[in-house]
């Protein structure tokens, strides 16, 4: 259940004096925390962290902020590898958790827009664009989305992944994922370009 407890990806775009700052934050589970929270309680705990962080930015003068949610966690190569009973397909249970958490972040966005005068907080949901890339990789110039570029592409991540690994692919641009947990630079660029355009459109409307 480590992914249900551990993974939150969020980014914010903060405008101060006509400048945009891109912030990316990962939260990972503290050992033993999963034994003290239900999934719903842990989601609320993380939403509370997001709420406090946004209020801190607001206190510093930020008024246009984009809050990002979770991608389809069940489609990460690491999770598909462990789903051998399901034919190594995406884990629907993990994706459901991501969707539920994103709904809570959307609710947080609505609430803070009402609570904080002058703020323009938008929720930038990466889930569906990421899922589209995974389900239809060829549309974006990829040839593989179920396995990663690094080594076997099934479970390696972090320091186990580098160009010196004899099993690492020769062209990462053909893969949606760099390692079993992280997308490639090309994937990140596609998603960030899509999200920034969507955010800027909402800011200008």
C-alpha cells in the first residue's frame, strides 16, 4: 500500500511582481504513518498541508496560484510490475485514490477562493492528460508507456538509473517513463506545457 500512503505530486505557479515561480513538491510517507491513518484521513492530512502552504504564499503576497494534483498512480511502471495477477495492467485502486484526492484538492481550491480576498487559485489537474499519454503513447511520439527506459524498466529508480547501466534504453524520448516512478523529460515537458497554457488561460479570463 506504499503508493496509497506515499505519493503526492503538486506544483504551484506563483506570480510576484509579474514573475512566475514554478514550485514542485513531493510528499512521501513517513514510516509507520500508514498504521495511524485511513486513506481518507491521510488525504485530509495532506490537504491540510496544501492549505497551510497556500496561505503562507498568500501571506507573502502571492495572488495567482496554480495547485496541481496527482497523476494516475496505478499506471506507474513500478505498480504495473507488481500487478502480475492483473496482467501488469494499471492498478485501478490506486488510480481511484488519486482521483479522490484530486477531488479534495479541487474542493480546497473552491474554498480558499472564497476565503482569501483577491486570490486567484486554480486547480491544474494532470491526471487526464497523463492518462491520455499512457493510453495513447504513439500520439505523442512515444513507443512505450508500460515500462520505463531505465534498466529493465520495471522496478529500478533513483540511483539505480543512469546512462551507464547496460540495460538502459538508448533513446529516452521514446518512453513515457524514465524509471519505474518518474516520467521522462519529454513527458514532463508535454504535461507542463499543457498545464501552463491551461493555467495562464484561467488567469487571464
